[in-house]
């Protein structure tokens, strides 16, 4: 899935059994330290119990959206940045 989601969204991702909750965007993560990832998440429902359990992944890694988080006007700038990333994924540049 090439999906733009707000913080708080709960998703299933490739190669991870349990659902995860998105808590950040466009960062390096401990799971992918040499690349910028679209989303950073923690296991759901446990949350951020340890930094080593934080997962970084691309929007193309999402296999199912279980819950879509809260969107406000403040989300619009981030949504625009993620839309640019989405185009990069579609063109195979990311």
C-alpha cells in the first residue's frame, strides 16, 4: 500500500506479526539506520516500551490499515511531504 497516514494510525506491515502504531515521520530509525523512512512506529498495544522495539518502514511496507489516526489542519504540511515521498515510491526513486 502506498498510504499517507497520520500519527496514531495502527497498521500491519510486511514481515512483522503484530500491529504497530505510527508515532513519527521521515526519520532514521534503529531498524533502518542508513535510510530515511516514511514512518516510525511502536508495537501496538504495548507502545514505546524500549527504543530497540521502534520500527522504521516505508509506506509501501503497509499491508493493512487497522485504524486511521486523527487528522487536523496541522497535519496538512506533513501530508504534503508524505505525498512527495509517495510519488518517489511510485517512480521507484525511493
